[in-house]
């Protein structure tokens, strides 16, 4: 991991104020990690959803582990879920392992589903 300047975020913020954001989140919630019965958004695997002025969507995500057997397929699943949404012009999904995923990134719903709460 690169050295971080003190006070800078590890993960770029999402474009939460865009009207497409809630629909994109719901589309991400339709994609599941095949090894864990929880959707990728609630697992905390989606780091950033950026929506540009032309409604192009850039999603930065990770996996629970770099050796995940679906590493090559998961970005395509996410793009396939988001691309059909009305108003979305283009979807690019980027994979990162910086910062690495941790169980603390899960939503309370995911922790409850998996018996961690």
C-alpha cells in the first residue's frame, strides 16, 4: 500500500447525491459473492460508485481475498447488473486490493445475516 498523506481518505467517496446512485446500489445488491450468502454491497466489497456528468459509472470494488475463484468474473457480473439501468450510459468496474477488505467493512445487515451480531 502506498504511503497515505495524513488525513486523506483510503477510498474515494461515492457520488451519493446523483439521482442514479440508489438504483446503482440496488443493482450492486443483486450480485452475490458465491462463497458468502450476502450481496457484495452489504459485504463492503463496493468501495466507490462514481457517476459522471454523462451518466458514466465507475465502480471500484474488491474481493474478500485476492485468491477468490471468481476474481476474473465478478467485475463483469457487477457491470451486467448496473448497465441495463435507465440513464446509465457506460459502466467500468475496477478491481483493487488497496485497502484490503476486512470484516469491519460489512453492513450491520450482513453481520447479522452471517451471525456476527
